[in-house]
C-alpha cells in the first residue's frame, strides 16, 4: 500500500468539478484508492462518497492506493492533487 498526504489549497475544497475529475482519474486504475480526512474515509472511485466528505480548504487528506498498479496510481494522484486542488 502506498499513500500521500496533501493539504487542500482550493478555496472551495473538494467540490463537484474536481471531485468528478478525481473519480475519473482514480477509475483508471485497478488498485483500491481511498481518501481519508481524519473524520471520514471514502472510495475515490465513487463521486458521492468523495463529495459527502465535505473537505474544505486547509484540511489535510491522506490518499491511499492498494493493488497491482499502486505505484502508478499514487504518482498520478499526487500530480492531480497538486495541479487541481
């Protein structure tokens, strides 16, 4: 299992547009991918689960990938978070 920690920079947090983009990126991998904000944990491949977390600007999230392509998944997600959130 691989993981990264990231502090959300987007003023609106993880809202609909980036959540949809995140789910699309996560769905491209076979690994199980989860996001945890310390209060809730969600499957990153499920839009409603990601949006229901209510992640705001300044909150730290932990993204984990577990599976056969976890290295590629975590590298891609780290880039995604830095560029979009």
